[in-house]
C-alpha cells in the first residue's frame, strides 16, 4: 500500500489512447484519481467522455494492439499498467471485482448460476468442492436472493433483471475484493429495482469495507450513494469534490449546466438548460486549451487557461481551468458581450 | 372537451402450447384501460418494464390488434377499423419512437424521410413540399444543409429531433411518444424535451408521453397514469400523483426515484425501506386474489385510485 494506509488505488496521469489509422487518440487523458478505503467514488459524465474506458483500463481489459495505456495505476505498490495477462488474472476477481452494466450479456447463458460464481473461487481460493458450494450459497444469500439452493441451479435467463444484477454482484464479491468497479450497474433496471441494488451495494460495502468506483451518467444515483465525485468531460476530469460540495457548490460550467438540465421537481414549466453544440469526436478533440470552451462561446477566451490545470478551490474540491470564475449562463446577465 | 376517448382497451396475447398447439392461456398485456385526451395537454403513462405502457400506445395508434374495447376519435369509432391509408385518424395521430435510428430507413435521405408523411397525406406541389420540409427543420432547429444526409450521419439527439419533425409534418392532433428521451444523454434530453414543449405551445398538440422516468414525466405531463400489470393503479393531475399518492404501488415508485439532494439521502433511504416493507405486508389489500389491480374509483374530480369495494367505504 502507498504512503497513506487509507489509499487503496492511486491513478496518476493515466492516458488511454485508441489507434485510428496509425495515430493514437487519447480517450482518457491525464487522469489522476485516488480511491480510498471504504469509499464510493463516482465517475460521472455523458456518453463518450471516457468513463468506461477508464474503468476497463484499471482492470486491463484493453487489447494491446489497438490501445496504448500510459501512466501509473498503483495498487499494493505495483503498477497495474505494466502487468501481463497472467499477473492480471491473479488480481481480477480476487482483489478487484467488476460489475458490468448488462448482466445478461456478462453472464454465460449456458452455465448455471452456481457454477459461474464458483468459477472465481476455483482460481483464487484453495477451498474444496463442498466448501466452494457452501460459499456460493452464502454469497447468494448475502446479495439478498431468496431460495438460494434453487437459484444456484438455474440459468441466467430464468432470473429477472434485478436478480441477474445481484448475481453479478455476488460474482464480484466472491474474492472479497478490496476494490469493486461498478460500470453503470443500475442503468438497465427499473427505478424500484435500482433503489434496491444501490441500497445493497451500500450495505455490502459497510460489511466488507472495500472501495467502490461507481461509473454512471445518472446524477440522481450519484447523489444517493457516492462519497466523492469526479466529473469527466472529453477524457479529462474537470471537477472533483465530495458529493455534498459538488451538488451544493458546483463550480465548473459543465457541472453547473448538467445540474441545470435535470428535469427537477421545482422547474415544472420552465425550459431546461441545454448545452450548446456537442461533444467533439475523439479525432477532432482540441488538444490545446479548455476543452469545454467551444460549448460556452459567450465566455471570452481570456477567461480560459492556455493549459488548463486542476486547481484546488476549497479543501478537496478541484476544478479544471479558470473559466468558472467568469462563467454565467447565456440567458443571465452579461450575455451582451457574446 | 376531449377529442378522443379510449374505453376499456384490452390487448391480450394468446399463449399456445400443448396438443394441437391450442391456446392455453393469455398474456394480459393491456387489461382494461380507459383514457380521455384533450387538446394541448400532455398525458403521462408510467410503469415498470412489462407493465403494458408501450402496448397501450401501440394499440391506440393501430400497431397492435385490439382484443376488446373502443377508441373513439372525434365521435367516430376507429378501433381495428379498416382505414384508408390517408384517413384523418392516421394523419392526426403520429408517433415518436424510442430508438429513432431504427425507426428511419437507412437508405433514405432526410429529405425523403421528412417528405414521406407529407406525400402520403397532403397533396402538395414539389415546391410547397420543399418549403414545408424547410419549415419543419426550422421548428426543430436544424439547418437546411442536412437535407441530403443519411440518418447514420446524425447524433442521437439530432435523430430524435428529426423523428419529432417527421411526426409534426402533417399538423397532427396527437403524438404518441414512446420513451422519446430514455436513450439520450442528460443535456441532449433537455434539448429534445424543450423542443417538444415548444411545439406543443405553438401547435396545440396533445402528447401521450410513455416513460419510466418519473422525473421527466413530472416535468412534461399535466395528467399522469401509473400502470401495473396492464391496468391503471392511479390516475390524476400531476399534483394529485406527486403530492397526494393514494395507492401503495405509486408510493413505492415515487420513493424509489433518486433525488439530487445528497444531504437528505439517509432519511430517504429509511423512508424507502419503510414503504418497501409496507408494500410487502399490505399488498394483498391493494390487489385482488389473482394479483390483479382493482377497478378505478374516483376520490376527487381529477384523481382516481384502484381500490376494492370495502376500501371505498373506508375512504
């Protein structure tokens, strides 16, 4: 473990680039994040901002032919970026659990639920067959599945969406991981089931004290479970703060616009905030200056930094670029100088 | 005055099996839905997956065969009717689909996609048609240089806007929007919802807004119906549903919506668990022996709740 015992995972200057016609384009650019023990770190952003690429980089799911991962991901004094597949196999499922968005395509349709959970135990533990079977039932029980004996013998298609996601969580938990990465774990579920799964994640985390990286696009989910939040835009972290600070005191124009575009209780007949333009594609992304500047053209160029850095504006609250100081919404005062 | 009524709409799918592949049972996808539509209003249809909300929408527009019940449009019955392709009903009721990409012919250009309803229903000269298409693009905030592009060249939000433009091409009276924004990002979703509201104000269109997102429904709809197993459990004005929910299922659904208030999340969690426990214990009171929802009873002018006969007496 690194200097501070509370730090589980430290990501430093991570850059994951994809090859498109012999040029590498970074989808995750210069991201530094720390995951502490017993903490839920949410990574929020819209599609294409690089949040899932970040998650898959941590567990080494990228193909080395078309993808280049640079930087450092420190876990237990080893840099995960340089690991070989054999070394990774020891970590995945044991130290790091992964929960995928769509449990139906992540589970093997031809294997019984019990066998799928057992698979990880075969590789990572020295338990014998009976012990493993007992552990499987224990795990299923832990994630709140009724009739564990029967469910262990069923196939994924026989379960409902919520139950399947619970099975995914049971698989992720099977190695008692220090880190769980949950990539949009509730996006495919109904709200009532979503609430149950989120409550379950939170309860389980209290039990096993692991750190969770929760990747989501839903700010409501973030407000319900996260402790700290990192907002990503176009491959960069543009704001990082504790959850209360982020919702009470958002600074970056992107975060503020996003929060204003949620259809909310008290804005029933108002117009929702719309962010002008769209996320530039990976190839066309500007490599210089503030990446958000093209979407807030009414803010003068002088407000942006030339090479935007993360600045600490309050303890633990980081904001990229300086444009937030002069930012106002277009329809607010000051829009004349557009 | 309502211009369209749906009376006791039922859509049942047969389940075949056994010897000679006979009908052994039915799936009661929509099981007795009654609605009325007024001009310029938005009607929300909310429910979990499998509750029959999309089937209701499809049955109304004529994409599903109706088992029983009636749809009356401006005094004329249009249920399962053999209609002429250019009948008034087909012209006046339009649909926006969830997945706008698969609802557009990939081999057609935007020009032809938008022209199709115009060519079907309105007799316009080529010049007038072109003028109308340009108007439509202006309504959804797109420039004229998209006309010769193909659907795959657009982003999800743009495609959804083209879907809206296509739906409003013939000045419809009602648009059935089946999860129009659930595949979109937050900021794009905001844009599409704003367009839908603008168009409604300008042209007095009614919407049947089908969604599972209670936040979006609250933002958009005047009247909301909550659906469960093919029936309505509660229907009423927006305020009726959100401030005074009566049915335990509505309560459960409302308590499960994530809120963007991180300070009060622990209270909300306790509240949610309380409602969930109450739902498990008391749900037999709210559903009949077969697990079906009771018929709706009025508790005020606008607010109707499904309840059994003896419960009616208690209220």
